């Protein structure tokens, strides 16, 4: 009987095949959870709609300065870290699903404040509130990672960037013909619908298990996998790991303290520094500057007369390539995609920087030559979606162990958003200090650094279970079949005792 239990757990850890119904339920849950990402895309793309309209002399709030414009762009990001930290804490205390539901409220409030704003202060407050919601809802990546099977986790996590790209395209498209106030109202409706449909989601089974609610966890997994046997096998695998660590059931407060006690463990501090560095190179490559200042960048490089057409083309290219990138996650390793994406970004930015340095002062009549910078921007957007834009966000939910996952993800996400704010806020200053060719050269160097970092330091997580990834960052005991789920640091019970404890909990002799 004990042997059968171990085999069930090993089958779950190895990633058993699901029925078609179970697969569709898992996909539906991932898409609903990532519905929050549409609002993220609307927030990110909104700057490219708002700033050009406010810069017009016909603006009902009056034409704004460059400094005010940079603050309006930055305020949509500066509150992201606060939301991410609070979201990680709420996700640990009250669950992933509950946190996603809560995140819809500041979205709706923030967009309504923007739509009704009669001066820049109320407009800035609305941007701050929606930015807070962006950070709060970043727990969606953790939820998707925890409800997905290993072989589908990467692709389902990539639905987040796809829906972000959809939100960006919606913002660009609406902004081409509508006032920024009507775009804000449309975004409020999207956020409200996302919050309502999230009620249908099951709670994360690993979170339920970690909080002693095994029956609910089994029910949630049975629905997700459409198989009670597979649900029991996955529950057994989670329980085996916890029993092997010899850790007693902890209260909510103790579980939060556990994060700070676990910081010095390799399975926590190693992924923390890897992810922070990954995000540093991502923001340095200019990905989010092009996103937030799409129309302004197009004007800077002299890419043509129809700004709206080029920005919408960027949105379409981003959406299409985000789908292509999700498909590539099924076929290629994380390191390969990240390094290839970064190298191609390096090449594109180098060409664009050289063009601006050598030829920007010439008045070209040939439309093909004048559109070379626009082609570079579109190509940069495309190759970034092959790995560099989505992989850091996806890997935040993969690298940390369950006992600290939501809090650690919240902290890393907060730092990532601080880096985004720094890049977005300092872009006008960089242009003034370095000029456009120098700024593009800086992006080139950061992209090259990202490629080197990905090849040397980025861990490979494709097709691995979350338990196996944790073990890769730990000191592993390799003397028997439990080496995949038991580290020397945590395995305080001997193996016979582990088997007996698991059997007792299952009610088996």
C-alpha cells in the first residue's frame, strides 16, 4: 500500500497526462486569472494615448510640460511596488483567488478617477490607484503556476503577456479615435468584467494544502484535472514534501514570518538575486520605454506622419508575437529563448543607434529610408516578445518554494516595478544628456548584458515541477528515490517514518 502511494505521488510530480476536459478547465482557469493582464496592458498603453492628447493646445486640461508628462507616465508605475508587496501578503493570508478579486476594485476606482479628472492632480491620483492595482494583481502568475501541470505551465503562464499585449492594442486603437476620458471609461468596464468572472475560479490547491484545507484542495484539483485519482496523487505529492521537511502546520502569522527566516536558504536567495538581475537587464533594454512612450519615440526617430497607425501597428505586432512566443515556450528552453531574444534586441538597437548617429541629420525623401527607424522599433517589439519581455514575469512564479512563494513574488515584483518606474521617469533626462543615439546605445549594451546573463546564470525550468525547481536550488540528498522532493536541509524525518506518516494521514495500514 505504501508503495502504491509513493508511485501515485511520483506520477503527479512527473506530470501525468490529463483528460481533454481537465485540460480545457485548466486553460480556462489560466485565461480567467490572467484576465487581469488585459487591465495591465491598458494601464501600460494608456500613457501613449494620454500624453499626446494632453500635449495638444486643444486639451481641456491645458497643454502640459515635459516634466508633468514624465510624472503622469511614472505615476502609473510608482505605486506598482506597493501593490505587489500588499498583494503577495494578501495572497498568503487569504488566498490567490481572493487577491485577484480584490484587485478589481482599485482598477475600477482608478479609471473612474481618471475619466472624471478636472485637473492634473486628480489625473495623477487615478494613475497612482490603477498602478497600485497592477501590482496587486501580479499574483495571477503564481495562481496560474500552481493550477497548471508541469508540461503546460510555461504556455499557460505566457497567456498573461498575450493578454497584456491585447490590452495595449485596445488602448492604442481606442486612443486613435476617442478622447482619453472615454478610453478610461472603457478600461473601467473591462476591469469590472474581469473581477466578476474571477468569482468562478477555484482556489489554488497548493495554497489550500499549505493552510491545512486538504479536502478543499482535493476538490479543486479534481475539478481542474477532471480526475479524482490524479487529484489524490498530486495531494499526496504535496503532503510528502511537507512531511519530509518535518515542518508543523503553521498559522497565518507564522507563515509570513517564515519568509524572513528562509531568506538565507539557497532555494530563496538564489532565485531572488537571479530574478532581480534579470529584471534589471530587461528594464535597461528599453522595452518599457518604447511601450510607455510609443508615440513620442516614433516622433523622436522621425518614423512617419501617421503616429496612430505606427502605434497600432506596434500593438498588433506585440499581440501576434506574444502568441508566437507562447508557442515557442512549448518547444524551446527558457535559456535559449531569453538569450536569442536579447541578442536580436541587441542587433536591432545597434542598427537603430547607428542610423540615428550617422543619418538622422539628413532629410531623406525616400519613404523606405525614412521608415527604417519605425521598422527597427517594430522589430524590437517583435523579438522582445520571444523571451525578454515575458520570461522574467513567468519565472517569478516558478523559482520560489511554496512556503514563501507569494511573499517572495510580491517582493521581486515590487523591485521590478521600481526599475520600470526608474526607466520610464528618467527617459526624458537620458534623451537630454545622451541624445537619442546615445540612449539607444545604452539600450544596446543592456540587451547584450541580458544575453550573457541568460546564457551563464539563468536556470532552466521547462517541463520541471515546482518541487524539482526548488530542489535544484538546494543541497540535494541523492541516495534514494526521495531525492527529487527532499533536501538535506529540511528532511528531519527518516524515510521509513515519512512513509508511515503519509500512510497514517491517508488512513492506510
